């Protein structure tokens, strides 16, 4: 730093004592410097009380302008990590960051030198951009580094435009040097205070977290007693039993429809609503949950009660429940003390989810439906939809009678509904309405699961409401689409409708054979559907569709098998009708493998519906008639076409309802023939031509 042309403060005081007289200017200079030093001391005491860093920086800049009689001041700190300098206190409140070494203040922060400039614009290091942006005119600049107590540069401070003089003097450099020394101490104190405050805050946060943990533990205990939306309880193990704790939420009793659950066997409570297989799985799951060496995260993925459907209110109401389990450990001996269990009634949630899934499926079906309609004849579709409407109306009326308590035999009612749904599935399959076919197939599965129960309750029947409603909705959509397309097609002329019975039977045979990787041809030259009264044609068509499917799945052999037996590769199914002595005969015959009566007998004996002695006492015709027994099939597995063992029983029941008879003839390796006879005198028959 250059020596001043003025006297140093200490020299001035000493000289005043040595002189006989003193110049007034010297005294005035001494007073001025005393005032400045006094101001610095006052500022120092003021800044020492500021501990918050940003507030301290603001105070520093304010005091710097006063002490240095400057128009503006700024301070930039060094960010070692980012190799930048930054000012956090600015006029607009936004932090300013610059690369290390940028501008005059960056140079000072890097070099540690003091810069005193009389004319900023004449110094190449000065950046005029801010002046041009704001209209401010920077003239003089005094900039010094700020050191910490170890002598390390931590930033730089600069003052701009001396107010009462053209430039900053050597005396101003001395004043700013004293000021920056004091600033460095204040900044270090603020940083130390900030570190202590951070440590204190960290300790406070840990205390708060621990307090929150204790409060949460208490809240969990309190929830067991006062929760109203979820069932909450503790589950203890006592030997092979799992006991509900002495305290539980009121909601648990509401959900499980029990007035007293304390100290009750949990599995016994569940057995009132869920099947035995679910109870066995739950018992195994709970046993594993009480074994601490088993990983809880893995076990929770095996929870058999994570989403479970049960029958409540004596079987009249269906609910979906969700049980969640969590271990409560005794860390001292690594033992599972008990399980904290929550149970929620998610019936509404499941209903919404199922509704969403049905809506998405419905959107996909629209495209399939439109394509199938465009590939079918309007007249055929109209007849199909009329039959569909009648079938669904009959199902709906049956369910309404059941709801009113007017159905004495639920099993017989469900068998009738099953026959109707089976007919719907067959007819929709013929016209390639895949969505309707699949929905009918799913409905069959639901009915079959109910029929397999030892006792059929009202709640079981209620489960049919949703799929039947869906069938009705789909039928309405089909009808609406058909009406739109009929309007379009009428503009281009009417199409000639083929015989629906023949077309349906041929399509059923082709589709069934293809599904079995077989080849089959329908021969119908000798068939006249006109012999059958209109009111019987639908039932006859449904029977014939079932019979040709039976031929394709069970009778006609695979092409290679037929060739090996000396038969043509393509199986032959013949459809014949004729009138004789006031009776009408409809015959279906295939040239397949015949009926394996021994396997039929084995299946019936396996299910306990027939004894070996009874089967042995039957003649050949009686054994052939076993094919019409319900729930017996020689087909392995269940598919859309076979395996339930109900299709042929539907044929026999349809014959009975129409007052007709059906006989079957078969010779192993050669043929199977079904003969349907409509008795003379039946009012439903057409008069002879």
C-alpha cells in the first residue's frame, strides 16, 4: 500500500505535542479521523450483535456506505465448491453468482490486492453492463479482500462513488482496511453461530422424531379402541389357536357382524364366511408370520386374505374384505409377540374396479361386435336377436321370482338358467360374437360353481345378477348396432337370407372341428327346416348345434386317425328330416368313432351316481342313453365347447319340454346316430304338405 502524503494519526498526535503552535488544518484532520474511528467502533459493536448471516451482510453493506461516505457498497463471498463468487444481498433480492476472477471484485477476491480506481471506465477489468442496464454511472471504486481469522481470503468488499470527493483517498483505504478486518471477524462468528444453530436444529429434529415415534405408538394403541372405519385388533398365538386380543375397534364387530369378539378364535370366526380351503391357507400363513426367522415382506405377498370374498348376513349378502397383518416384535428375545391386524370392507372399491374393467371390456367389444355384424346377414341377425331377447327375458323373470321368494327349488331353477345361457353361447358363437360367447361361458362357470355347492343359498343366486345384466346390456348394444347397419344396407337393396337352422348347424360343425384340428363336412340335402313349426325351430336349432358339436369333439377322428382306419380324411355329418305317419323325424349322423360307453360308465361310477353292478346289468341301448346324463363328459378339461357334461342333458331336456323323444344308435369305429321324433297329434307340428 502506498504511503500517504498526509501525516499518520500517531505522528500527528506526537507532533501536536512537540509544536509550539498547531495549524488549524491539522487539528481539523485529526478530529475528522477521530470521528471516523469512533464510527468504526460503533459499527463494530453493532455488527457483533448480528448472528444471522444474510442479515449481517445487509448490515455490513449499510454501515460500509456510512463509514466510507460512498454511494453504494457490495460484498461477494467465495464458493470454493463451485469455484464462484456470489452476493446473496442485492437490490432485487436475487442472488448474483460470477466465475472466480470475474470483474474487479473477482480479481481482488482471487489476488488479495487492494484496488483503488479513480475512473472505473478507464479500467479494462470493469464491466459496464450493469451501468448500461440500470442507467447508473460508476466513477470511483475502492475494493479490498476480506480475510478470516486465519488470514484466508473468504470474499471481497467494494464501495462505489465517493460522495464528497472525486475519488477514494489513502485515508479511505486505511478506514476500509480496518472495517474489513472487523467484517471478517463478524462473518466468522456468524458462520460459527450458523453451524451451532444447525447442530441444535439437528438435535431438536431428532428429539421431535423420537417424540413423534412415541406419539405414533400411542396413537396406534388408541386407534384400536376408537377407530370407526377399519377393524383393528391384536392377534395372539396360543398353541394351534390364534386369539383376538381383549381390545379391538368397534368397526371390527360391524364388519364381521359379531357383537363379541374379544378372546375369540380368529379362524373359527372366519370359517363362518369363507370356505375351508381359505381357512387352511390362513392358518398356515399365520403360523409362518409368528416364526421370526421368516421374512415378513415375502410372507405378506402370500396373504390369502389380502382380498377375499365372503357371504355374510346368513348367506344373504356378499362382501369383499381386505386383511393386513404386521408383526409386533419383542427385540429382547427376537420373538413375535403378536400381530397387528387391520380389516377393511372394500366391497364398494371392488364394485368400482369391476365396473371400470367392464367398461374397458365393453369398449373392446364394440369393434368386435361391429365386424361380426358386418359379416352376417341382417335377417339372420334379427332372428338371433329376437331369440336372445326372449332368452334373457326368461332368465330375468326367473331371477325376479326368486327374489320375491316364489322359487321353491333353487337347484332346478339354476339348471334351467344354465340351459338358456348354454343356448345363448352356442348361437352367439355361430355368428362370431366372441364377446357374447365368452360372457355366456363365464356365466356358465358361475352357475356351475354354485351348482357344485352342497347347499345353494340366496346370496349364491345374487351373484348371477351382474353377468345377466351384462348379457342384457350387450344384447341391447347388438340391437342398436344392427338397427344402424340395417338402415345403411337398405339403401343398397335387400340381401337374401339363408336358412338360419342349416347355417347355424354348419357353422357350429366347422368351428368345433377347427378347434379340435379336425376336418368335417355337413351334408344337409335331405333336410327341410320347413317341416318344423316356427315356434319350435329355435329349440330344434339349439339341439342340432349341440349334437354336431358333440360329433366334432367326441365322434369325428383326427385326419391321420381316419386315414389309418381307411376312412376319408374329412369326417361326414349328415342332417336329415322327413315326415311319416303324422310324425316328423330329425336325424343327425356322423361317421366317427362311435360312443365309448365304458368310459361313460367309469365317469358315472367315479362320481358315485352309478354302481359297477348297475352298469353291468345294463344292455347296449341303456348304456348309450347314459350320454344324456348331466355332468358327465369323457372330454379332458373344460373348454368353450366341451367338458362340463351338461350339453347333452340340455338336448334331452329340450326334447322333453317339446314333447319329443330322442334315441341314439352307435357302432364303434363306424357311426353315431341321433334320432329326434315329434309325436303325432302334437299341435306344434305343421300339417303335411
